[in-house]
C-alpha cells in the first residue's frame, strides 16, 4: 500500500468506508502506512491514531501487537482511546478546573466530576492535517498537525500541535509530539494511548507478560483516580516492578488491576531515559520504551470489553498501556513537574520504541 499514490489510496479507502469529511478543517480522513524491513505501522489522521503495528515473533511470524478497530467509524465511536493522540491535557484534572495566573478555567467534565484526556472532544476526536507523508526511504514518516483554538474544551489560548510518527531502522519507531502556545499560557500534556499485547492483539490477556518499570516512586491516587499530591516509594507495594515480573504477579493485592503513574528514575535534564521493558515469553517479542517525560501511566485495561479487529472481543486485561507523560493533575499540584507552556514557548514529548526477540 505504501507504494501506491496517496490519491489512489484515498480512492480505495473511500470505497471501503475508511474515508470521510472531517471537522471544520475539512480534511479528508485517510490511512497511512509506514514500512521498513519487517516492521510496518498504519496510522490515521483521525485523532492522529496509530491503528496497527506489525512485527515478527521469535519464529519470524508477523503479528499485529496493537488493539484497535477495522474501520474509522469504530474509532469515531470509541471510548477507550485505542492508539489515540490524547490532549490538550491527558489523564485526569480534578474538579474539571484549574487556576492559572489568577484566572479560574472551568473545563468540561467527562469522568464524573473530573476531566479525562482533554474532555469529551479532545485531540483524539478531531481530524488532523497531514503535513507530510513519506512512506519509504531511510526514515519513513508521517506528520500530523492540529491548531487547537482558544477556549477549546475550556483550555486557554491557541495552541499549534504536531505529531510525527517515524521508523528508524532495526525495528525502532519514534513518536514526537510538539506544541507551541501562541497567545496565552496553557497546560500541555500530550500522550499516545496505544494498547499493547505483544502476543498479538487477539491472543488473550497480558497477565503472563513480563514487565520492568524504571520508576522507584509512584503517585498514589484517591477513589476517583486523582493523585493525592504525594510521591512515594514502590518498595513493599504491588507497584514494584524495578525487577522484571509478570503483570499479574501481584494482582491479588489490587482491586482490579493497574492504573497508576510512575515517577521515572533519572534527572529532569536527561534527554532520554528508559521507561519500561515488556517481554512476551511465548512469542519472544520484547518492547523497550524510552522517553524525555517525567512519568509513565501503567494501565492494564481493567474495564475493557469491546469488539475489535476481525470481530475479536477484547476483554479486561487484554492489553497494557504505557503512556509516557507529565504527572496527572499537575495543574492542581504545584509540587509536580509543571506542564505550563507560556506564549512563544514550546513543548516536546519524545517516545522511542525498540522491538526485538528473545
């Protein structure tokens, strides 16, 4: 598909129901494939989603390790954020409000009394402009752009955003998210919300996958999953994955599974630090994630029950999410790393994914 012209791809996608007129930007919604060696990725400019990632197992068999859907219509109706670019501020904001420079900003609550993932129509629910698409060459990549307007979902100021998906060789993929505040100070916390199952998207649960998280501290939460403001050690808790252990090894000590932010080890000045390593022993696939952000949200799809690709039903714990990020609800916790971007300043979130086999 990567070798076809973009216009021909659009024609085919329209026939099969993948193409539509988008938001007020009047952008066409398309599917974009990047391929390099045995690694192939498909993306869409609807919500700047990553919709599939195919990589070989230890026997050389190719498999899609991302949960998702077969059609754009399903992504439009999705409430799980499968593979989405989430913003303007990912994760939760308590009370759906915050005060910045003396002004109280009231957001749209969509998670009880709180705001989750930027509100009911966050960045995952808009059509992005395709600025560049290069499916071949040494670094196949696609660039999506979006202009978030002042007051969108309650957030202050115009914000110019780009997301770049790029293949780097040796089964590596990077995601770069950049944003620039144009006229008002605003919080920014952009993430990718991929649901990973290294055994294959339709292989069952991820409880036997082995995980190591490079965070010796985490941010505890209340019953609404809002951080208390504390940062505490993982030692002696079921959140301790400093050494590799299976995902389900400490489930008996939890209510439903994991949905928690880790404070990653390393200094704030580090350009890139390891966030996590996941290993599926049956397939042999290994995924290593590095980032420049201070935290990572570990989520084990605790309430998932959704029909996905090929009609397969995804059930609780069918995937894990490792969302590198700023700390949740930072706008209401002055001791957390700041997410405020002032006019003329830029924000950058870099993620590096390395895939291999053992």
